[in-house]
C-alpha cells in the first residue's frame, strides 16, 4: 500500500523521448553515418547501464527499494517473518503487529500456516486498498493512537511486533506505550527501531507521524528497557541472529527481543 503520489517527472521523461526520436530521424536524412554512430553508441551505453544495475533496467527500481528499506522497519518485519517463526515457534500462533502498513504485515502473517494475526495502524489510512479496508471493517486491523492504552486485555497475544512506531514517540508517551505493548503480550515483544543516521521521512510526510523520528542508539534502548523493567530475551536474540546468518540476511533496522512481564 503506497502513500506516495505519482512522480510527475516520469511523464515529462516519457514525453521527452518523442522529440528526441524525431530529431534523430530528421538528421538521418542528411547524415546516415552520424545516425548509425549515435544508435551504436546508445546501444553500448544501454548495455553498460543494464549490466551495472544503475540504469534503465533496474537501477531506479533498486535505488528506490534501497531507500525505502533504509527508512522503513516495517519492510524489515515482512522479510523477517520466516526467521521469527523459527525463533518463536508456537508463539507465532497469535500475533499483533503495531505500526504503519499494518494491513500488509497482517496479510502476510495470515498466509502463514497456523498463524492468527491482528494489527494496529497508528496513523490515518488515507489511500487504503480494498483488502485493507476489509481487514479494518472486520476489526482485524484497528486505527488507533498508540499514545493511549490499547483496547486489548492483558496477555491477549502470544507475540507483539512493533515497527516504525516507537521512533516517533517522545519519552513522555514512550513511558506509557511500551509498557502497554508488553502488557498485551504473553510470550514476548519484538521491536524494530531505526538506526541513528539512517534516512528519515520527507518533510511532506511529517504531519502523518506528528513529529520527526527520534532514532536512538542500541545502548539507549537497552538502558531504557532496564528502566522500564523489561528484560531482553537473550535466547531468542541468539536464535534470531543464527537464523539470519544462515541466510546471509541483515536487517536495515535494529531488532530487540524482549520478554513479557511476568
């Protein structure tokens, strides 16, 4: 589900190719050798771009996906689902995802065998597709402000996964939200948080999040977990790292595995 407007520059780029072709065709009448030379040079350049991955045959696409991967921890969650299933096993039977694009994550989780999933979308759904609207209408995904208590009973879910949400909370609200997320989890809490120095959302997207992201270091988060009485799940963390290393996968965000309150 994309929230980005269509780039108008692409229209100009497409339309600009027409006069270039006309110009080349008109010049071919006066100088066929020049035309052949230009075509050959163009073919060489296109082949070079294709093999290098920086041109028309995937360079732009790869560049966009790389930027989105760096600025979105939710995309990391989707790629990490197989690893999380290996680590948590039966604890993945009843999962709550909290963060933007929750409809996408929940849909992917529901496709997994023996997995029930729900989601909390912290931001307004401006251009949700039909599949997402159905999930919202059924109550599978809720649109809710996570600065306030979640409408779930204690230990309602076996595992809670959070992405691209806590980075936008000030300490005032973080002190309330994180314990509440732990409250509704039974077997653990997995947090995907951005790295300091990573790209942040564009200025035009800030009203959706309410404030700029506060990307905190791993040492800051660890101290904060201790202060809030949350313990890191070292066994789950080791299993997750081992599963990732076997597949040569490295997430673009920090991943923390926490034990639920006892």
